[in-house]
């Protein structure tokens, strides 16, 4: 996981497999990022090579935490596999999906 902050937006770049082990490792780190009042988060899944139900659970948990704190969450699925999982599980509409990372957030 790589995190960078641009104009008060935390861009979380996830890489590798989003599975049970990643969920356990990443949850505390993402919880810290979503703790603030009105967090603004972008999750870039471009580096994700595999995602199962635990990865989806991590995304949904992040969404709930951000909404509870009246923040914003955008997800860049970037891979057909991730987009397919969101579509098949009926969670695609739960997220504000981006086609590309906005230019002002690129590094």
C-alpha cells in the first residue's frame, strides 16, 4: 500500500492480492486514514492482481467509515477483474467509480 496526500485528498494505491491476509494487514492503516472528520479518499486498485471477498469487505468497510464521517470515497477499479467482482456482487453502485485518476491527483 502506498498513500500520498494531494490537496487534502488521501490517494491509497493498493498492489498485489486483496485477500484475507491483505485485509488483516491493511485494515488498521486504512482505519487511520478514515478516522478524520470528512475524509476525502481515493482508492486506486490499478496494482491489484487478485481480489476476493475479503478485498471487497475491505472496500465496503472503508466506504462505511467514510460515509459515517461525512467524507467522500472514490474508487478507481482499473482492472476488469475488480470491476467484474463489483458488478457480480451488486456492489458496483455502492461506490463512486472513476475511469481515470483526475490529473490534479497524479504524481
